[in-house]
């Protein structure tokens, strides 16, 4: 397997795994509070989460520049 394909495969699998673990933790937390409505975050929480994700992606991109 070539280097570029290996990076995509490892990155995709690790991203999917992190996403699944995050969803599981979120649902477990929502169920433990015994909320009867749908466990969906408020728009402000989603905005903060999206900014955090962008910050992590920027750090990963910066790491790629350091390694190269």
C-alpha cells in the first residue's frame, strides 16, 4: 500500500472510531440525565463544538507541515 493511501485509510478509520465513541458517550450522558425529549444539543453548543473541531483540524494541518 502506498503512503498516501495508507494515510487516508488510517485517518478515515480513526476518524470513524472517534466519531462512534463520541456519539456513544453523548447518548450515554443524555440517557443518564433521564431526559424525556430527544437528546439533541442546543445550537450554541453545536457552534462551540464546530469551532473546536476546526481548531483540531488546524492543529493536524500544522502537524503535517512540521513533519514534512
